[in-house]
C-alpha cells in the first residue's frame, strides 16, 4: 500500500500482479471515490494509464472544495466504466 496526494487530496493505492493478471485499487477517502482496475495482461504501464484515465473522470480538479461536510454522505454517486 502506498499513500500519496492528488489535487490536495490523500490517495491510497494498492496493486498486485501474477502471471497474466494485474490489479490496481485507488481510494480517495475525502471524496469517497475509488477506482479499481483489473486487466488480463502483463503490461504494468497499461494498468497505470487506465487508473489515471479513470481518476480524471471520477476526481475532477478541485474536488476537495466540493466534498460533503463531515458526517454527511454525498447525495449523488458518480460511476464511470471504461472498457478497452
């Protein structure tokens, strides 16, 4: 597991691979957003590019200014699915 930042938000990531399969899980607690990528491939850069593309869709710039107050759940749920 690694911890980083994106647009001022904390981002937790974890991934793994076994011959022919790659998985990446990225979670942003402040916005209650997550991206999970699972591919049948051995190309790590492809999985990373898919995560970046999906994160751009579910985590627009300045998302930290739009988050819900503590203790309140967001009313709308955003879901993006990408098929390659």
